[in-house]
């Protein structure tokens, strides 16, 4: 089995501490606050699908300052407290019962207590918005607006906290479930759903609104087949034959209940799959053409256009991204 890279860094040197966190997360300035306690920074980090998950402590009072963020960040104290500020919002006191949520395009300012260990998640904006679209059931009309904190004492918050506890357990028992690529992607989706259902954001009313009647069994089964076997050489006729229905009945069912044809749904599932692989692939041993062919995209031009339309960048740029 191939497991995601798991990196542990421990240092008493401020420059080394800042460099290690920057390599894992993002550029920032680390400031040691007044006090005689020496720095004792430890970072334990691995990839969870497209998400960077890390357990970080400094062992003394410090302050972290960043420029505008390009991804979502969620910090959850496992022990101790921190004071976090996203953009110009009011500072938030975070504890094991309240997480800090940092939205892209806003700077972050964190005063980190010496006794504070935080579970730090960094999630690409495209990953959050893609999962939100699945929950909403349509394309987002505008970027979602999130609060700066999440209450972990509500029923949904407590359920999400249990997922976080399982993730924190992985740091002490590796290689574990979360560090396996397939299981890691599923755990990532569980974390995302808990966040999007547990935080009252600008699309919450849509997510929690009464839903139409459940999908017909044939349409639900068709979606399951496409999600479970996206690399199979599907056609609308082959999918209809698998379900023992006519092509017209399948097309009508998708138009009425999904809002797009079966093969459009399949293309989106394949784009998600290849995006996940590109995010984790080594550019020295992987090519975009090889992955595209494996995922059922024989025409590179069409594939590149569809990928750019969905993710705002090229497949090659995703593959050659700087290491996290």
C-alpha cells in the first residue's frame, strides 16, 4: 500500500519552526511573545485527500501573521487556547469547544498560547466549493460566506468533533486509516460535510431546506455505478442496459432529477477523480496524458478545457504545484 507522506518536525529554533510550517501550510511571520519559556515547536502533518492535516504546538506564547489566504483553514485546539482573527472580524477565543475558521482572501492573526496544541486543517477552495455544490444540488451563484468560528458543543458540532478525534488518533497510530489515499479521501469528505452542515454559512438555508422526493431507484443506482466505476468505458446505452431500462427512460430520469445527462455527470465524476490524483501525484513519474487516458479522456484538448472550466487552472499546473 502507498501511504501519504507523514512529516514530523521538532525544533527550538524560530527560523526552522517558521520554515517548517510554511512548507506545510503557507507563508507567515512567526513572532515570539515576551516570556522566558524556550520554544519547543512540534509539527506532525500528513495529506488527507486534498486536505493538509497537522497537529501543531509551539510550547510557548507566539503570534502568527499571514497575508491574504488562498485556501480555507480551520484550527481546532486539542489542548489550551488561542485567539484568532480572520481579516477585520472580531478576534475569536478558540478552545477545544470552539474552532477558528479562516476564509480565503483574508489575512490571519493568531496569538497561540504556550499550552495550546491545535489540529490545523488547510482545505483548497475548490474542494470546499465542490462539496458545497453537491450538498446544495446546483452550481454556486457566488462564493459562500463563512463565520469565523464553529461551535463544537452543538449536536452537529459534537458529531464533527468525534471525526476530528479519530483524525487526531491517527497521529499516534500510523500508518493508519486516514493516511491511506482512498480512505483518506472519504474521511476528507466526512470532515467537509461536517463543516458545511455544522457551520451556519450563506448557503445553509438552501442545504437545510426541505428536499424533493428521493431519487427513483434507477437514477440512484445509475449514479452509484458512475461514482463507483468512473473509469469504466460507459455510454448511455451501456448504463441503461446495466439497469434494464431504455435509453430514453434513463435520459429522462437524469434530466428530471439530476439536471444533466448521464454522460455529463460521468464527466464531472472523472474530473473530480483526476483532480484528486493530480493533487497527490509526483510530477517526476506521472504525466497528465497518462492520467487522462486512464480516467477516460482520450482527447487532451477537450479534457484540458473541461478541467480549466471546473478548477480555474490547467491539469499540468495542478501536477506541477509546489509541494505542501
